[in-house]
C-alpha cells in the first residue's frame, strides 16, 4: 500500500491545482483510480451562494512567463507552477523591471525558495521566484505573459461514501487546492485514499465519508449542500501534512471532549507516544468550517508538520524530497489505529456486577493460551470493574493505562463469555 500512496503523490505533484479549474478535476480523476468505488464529483456553478460565500469564477492556466527582449524566459511556469500567483488574471505586456517589481514575490529570508502565493478573491496578477533569481534580473524591459482564464465555470469537489452497519458517519476531509506542494495537500490525499481502500476491504460499523474539496470555499460548498448529513457526523478529522517527519499533532474539536478527541488521544498514546495534542483554534484548515457555531460537528485534525510552522511550508521546498513513503505508511497506520478505537468503542454493563465474577468456571481465567492479548487477566478485571453502563472502553483504557488492544480484546472475550451486555443498544 505505501508504494501505491507514493505513486499517487508522484502523479499528482506536477498538476497545477487551485480552488477551481481543470487541475482540481484532473486531481479528482487520478484519486478515483486508487479508490475502491467511483468518486462522486460535484460541480457547483460560479455565482452559487454557499453559506456566506459565493462560488468565484473558474481559473485555468495554460502558460506563463517573464522573458528578456530576446525571448529568453527568466521566469517560466513550465518549470514550476509555483511561479504564478494562483488565480492570476491574464496579461500580455512589455514593461520595465521597475513596473514589474510590485508583481514579484520572493522570500528574502529563504533566498533559494519560490514562495506559494494566491489571490483568489482580489483580481490581480503576479509571479513568485527565488530572491536569488530576482537579484540576478538585469534592469531591462521584459515581456510579461500569463495565459489564463478567469471566467464563469464551476467549483469541483469529490466525495466517497462507504456505508456501514450504522448510518452515523465518520468524515475524513482533505483539501485538494494546492499546486506542486507535496506535504501540504498531497500527503493527506494519499493517506485518505489508502484508508478508503482499506476500509472498503473489510466490514465496518460506521459509514465512512471521504471529502476531497478545495480549501475553505470547497468545504463550505460541501457543507451548504449537505446540511442534512452534518447531524449524522459522529466523528471526523481533517487530514493535513502527513508526509513529513515531524511527530504527530492532534488538534481537538471545538468542544475538546468528543469521542474523536478521546479516540485519537488513546490511539496516539499507544502508537506514537511522542505526539502532541493541542486545543481547537479557528485557523489552520477546514476544521474551522465543520466546528463553526452553525454546525459544531465533532471534527478534529491530524497532522505532522503544523500549519505555517515548518520552514518548508508554502514554499518550493515542500517537494517530493521533503516527504517519504515511510512517513505516509506511518500516518496510514496511525489513522487505522484511530479507526480501530472508534469501531471498537462500546459501553457495556457487567452482568455479574456484585463482587468479582468467577472467571475460572467460565474458562476465562488463566486459560488464555489461545490469545495474544497482553495482561489479559488484569484487563478483564478493569473492564468488569468499570462496565457499569457509564464508562466506555476508551475511558477504561485511559483509567487503567492499559493498551487499547488489551482492553478491547478483554471486553470481547467477556462479552462472548456472557459477562457483558451492550448498554447502548449494541450487541456486537
Ligand atoms: Zn496550505
């Protein structure tokens, strides 16, 4: 599976994505090739009101450059799509370096990198380049060309729903609007796609929905058109920056005590002890749309590199060299651990609650040769002690400081042995 994730990232990397346009469509089409079922793609027309926003004109670009009078390109979109400010209006003019300069963006403190810049909602044009390249430009006239169109069209997003036994949904949401940036965008697309394949290959309790939408406006459009889905969201995560080597960071939901907050904290405690947990704040990625007061959907965020906090962020250094297949595989495994907690979490009632049930006569004590559950006897005693109909298995794992695998395994043995019953209507 990791190789397939890597191939997806490699294929998506060169595509010039933005919040609308053929780059998004090509991206969704390539994602679909790796999904277990067709991607449902929605096309929302320019001018459509979505919550408090309006779908903008669609942007497409074919070529762009700044050239010397002899035709030599000194800035070339063909070399890197980061060279053009995303959503640049078309232009074809000859101008002096002094006239061109206000439209050039660099990172003086990181002089070898090309910055990533956008101007979605204020019509303008511009080029991004390294400070070194700018410093090397002679004072001359330049041919400036951006062959783009900004015209009525559509905003595209895709989603995949994997129905489960329960109509309650777990939503994983990732943005699909960044051009050639590997960690910030492509890594989370790859992990989400691999997780969808994995979930489709086995039975699951919850309905899983994967949303691949352009940042902000795309998720807002999805929410505007799926208001009836929101109350069914039992848990969710936005997935971002999952390919770099930073420790995992889990950002909690607005409320901070949702099941996903507890499930993620437990899975991370067990699998990546050096992780970080942070409280919700209304910036970062689209968790702020899901958690807004009108929705308050319990959607946290899983990331490695944190939004705006690593030096490669939104620069040409966020390249394929910055991420690795091993990091993607580790991120997928972490997502699977979180899903395992959500899938297995139950609230049970002990059917022999007065005193300690005699496990031996039920073949449950000391005769556990057939399982590989660590500390099983102690885990069973913790589950029996806390199964009063009020503590779910996550809270039992927390209180006992035992692994999720032990607590879940113990609970399943006790349930199968007739000592536990689901108090939340669950029999399985
Ligand atoms: Zn970004």
